């Protein structure tokens, strides 16, 4: 296991952040396969890359209850989620 990391505290919760992660090769290969599958029948506007796939899969783990709880600890969280959802629908 890797050591715990402190994530940057940012005023703009919609700002893109770069994280370096370490994963076993089978997970990397599985993610590559999911990207391939997602793009198999997609047109140019629907194509995804690995970053997009991971972002969407992680977002699926965040519930409305999580957002409400996090809003108490991180003011602006619900606004950031709303903006992210709006951007995803553009």
C-alpha cells in the first residue's frame, strides 16, 4: 500500500487536478479495455479517453447523501457538483 497523500485544498472545486496513482497492471489493462469498448461504436463527439472514463466511474460512487455531507465540510461542494453535471451534459 502507498502512504496517505494530502490533496491540495483549492477554492475552485471545479479546477482540474492531476494526481499520480499506482495501479496493478491488470487494472490498467482492464481500464484500457473499457475505453476501447466505449469507443467501439462511438462517433467522434462521444469518444472517451482514460481520464474521462475514470472520472465518470469515480463520480458514479458519489451519492447525493455524500454531496450533502461533504457540503458541510467543504462549502461549495454541491455547486461544484452541479457545475460538473452541467458541463457533462453540454
